């Protein structure tokens, strides 16, 4: 089986989720949105599509024309019910592709704190995250799309995760981060982020050191549980993608 990771910026890869994805039997490929081949990639072809984060907003299509191109192909994939995971900006793209509003939030949410797992969601894969501080790093939020089932909230935003059936999972937070050195690239890229959320850079680094390992361990169990419940499509479209660089 093949998993395709879409990176919207180079320092936001699959990180800690790589282990459960490979353990589930997937060969991982990667494509960057800035690559010349991106526009030719058939997003219905991979067995699993994973869209990672980025600092842009879904509503900034005038600044990032590739967003509209990706959204059109994503809509087709979601309509077919093909296994799809979105993280942060990737989750917002799923929400928008399903017709929900994505918008600048009332405050930045940056730091480590737990999500409140919805007890009404049966077989919720986010159950592994109960009481575990995970990394949040976003300023946008989204409405719950029609047909979506809320899986988690936080004290800042009501919609932190949702699913549509067993195959589509959207996560606003970063349970993949906590052991990946790219965290330090985030800190260097956006040194003001912690301050804008009411904290400090030093406190955020300390929280990363304190909570990172447990967050990744819980995130891996969550993803492993979700992958085990996927329902593969009976018929796959013929492969038509351009060559893609390996690894994330």
C-alpha cells in the first residue's frame, strides 16, 4: 500500500506519525506543493493521503494559487470516501472541501495542553490522548462540516478534531510533534508565536521537553488505531501521478 504525504512547507512533515503508518504496511512517498510535479499528482491514487500543516490559510488562495488546485482534487477524493488524514492546515482543508467555513480565530492557540475527547463518539481513536498535553500551533479555526462527527475540543476552540465515517480524520493539533527536531525550526521561523498566545518561547521549549515524548507516544497509538479501522476502496483509479520524492 502507498501513502502520500503533502507538505505545504518543508519543516512540517509527518514526524512521529511515520512509525504507525509504516507499521500498518504503507510505503511512504512525499510531495511538496512547490514542486513542479504537484499539479499533475492524482490525489485519488494513493491508498492513504496525509496532508500536513502550514502557516497559510485556506482563504488565502490569491497568495497561494496551489490551494485552489489542491482543493479541487481533495474534494474528489473525499467524495469517494478514500482514506485521508489532515493535520492543522490539512484539517482545515478537509473542513473547507466538505463545505465548512474556515476563518481566523479569536486568539492564537500555541502550546502544550490536552484536548477534551468527546465521550459521545463511539470508538474514538483520540481516546489515547485523554489527559495528555499535545502541541497546538494555529490561529485559524473551522466550523464542523455537514456529516462530520466532532471528536475533540479544547478550552480555546470547540472544533479540534472530527471524522467523516471511518476513512476521513481531521486533527487541528500536532500529536505528531514532540520528538522531531523540526520543532526548533518552528521556533526559529515564528519566534513571536508563543508570545502572541500569551506565553513565552522559553516556556514553550520547556513544555516541549517535558511533554513531547508522551504526546508522540499517544499520537502514534491514536493513528495506529485509526489506520486499523480503515475501509479500503474496492476499486482504485489507475495510477497517473508524476514521480514523487521519497520520505517525509
